[in-house]
């Protein structure tokens, strides 16, 4: 299965991508996690991306398209993948089309901006494996420690409310038009992202099977 997850920052794409990945045994391909990893390792890409990311801006298309092309060529993507955070602009979607990828579904998680700003302040992520938690809605078994790998949980720099507001502005301007782009293909499914996590997972699986 080849999927795209769309939605505003903090709409729950990463959370649902983890459940889908487990159920269908396909890798989750998160451009955000890949860029953060590059940043941590201080690679050329990481250094290039840092200022954009910290300011809540998108990293230039050509950089992200290059990363995705390389990643999707990996053996583990042969039977499918979940794109979480890509594409985020029309040129990125066009680049994906040019790669000849036949998508099965595009799922869009809808959450109003006010709810997003409240949600982001409680997000904690694993500094080592990138798994995502929430201080209220998705607590780890032990406070501050990742259930999956035992590393420390940290708050993302770009989850500061002012940066979240800028990320939302960029989302509405550059990413939201992708809903129309994929609606035209008949593959777009809308999921209400305001429910509790388990209910959204159920709705997501139903959307994938219809
Ligand atoms: P990226 O890491 O992709 O961030 P994002 O899309 O802005 O989205 P998030 O990961 O913040 O949110 P999410 O929807 O995955 O929500 P989550 O499940 O974590 O990108 C970061 C940056 O990298 C970008 O700003 C850009 O600079 C760069 N970048 C990345 N891709 C790029 C691209 N293609 N082109 C250019 N630049 C790119 O949920 C959020 C929180 O809410 C969590 O704590 C979670 O536990 C909680 N939660 C989830 N569901 C619920 C629920 N139903 N109820 C209550 N809480 C919930």
C-alpha cells in the first residue's frame, strides 16, 4: 500500500503513521524526522535545513525531493510506504507523480488551528528514534522516557506557540492546496482529527479499506 498523510502541523499524521506502519508492515517515511536526524548528525543537509525549520518555514523543494527520491529507492519501500509530511507543496506533488508512483490513498486529517496550538505545547518526542508522545493524550509508560527505545523525550524547538502559528500560516498557504490536487484523483479521504486517538485510528483504517 502506498499512502500519503496530509494535514496541518500537529494534526496527528505521525501518530497515525506509526499505527498504519505496524498494521500493514510498511515503513513510515517522515521528511520531518529525516531532516531532524540530518540536523542531529550535522550533515550538509541538516545545516542547510536548520534555519528554515527553526523559523517554521519549509525547507526548499529541491532539497526535500532529493531526500525522498533516495529514500523511496530503498528495498524496504518496494511493497509500500507511508509518506508523512511529504508532499507539502504542489511542486513536491508533481515531482512524486514524475517518479511514476501509483498511490493507493491520500488521507487528510482535519483539525482546526485553535486545537493545534493547544496540542503542540504538550508534544514530546524521542530524541533517538523520533517516536511521538503527548503529556496528556499519549503518555509514555514512564514519564520522559521513550517506550520503544528508552531514550529521553524532548520538546521540539519548533513547537513554541509563535513558531506553530507561523507553521500553520505556511500550511494554509502552501500545503492545503494539495487537498484539491488529490481530490481530483479520487484518492483523497478526509478523517476528522479532533476525536480521541483510538477513534481516529479506527476511522483511518476504515478510510484505507474503502
Ligand atoms: P514535520 O516534522 O513533518 O512536522 P509537521 O508536519 O509540521 O507535523 P508534525 O510532525 O508537527 O505533526 P503531526 O501531524 O505528525 O502530529 P503528531 O502525530 O506528532 O516537519 C517539521 C519541519 O520540517 C517543517 O516545518 C519543515 O521545516 C521541514 N519539512 C518537513 N517535511 C518537509 C517537506 N516535505 N518540505 C519542506 N519542508 C519540510 O501529533 C502532535 C501531538 O498531538 C503529539 O504530541 C500527539 O501525541 C498528539 N496527538 C495526536 N493525535 C491526537 C489526538 N487525536 N488528540 C490529542 N492529541 C493528539
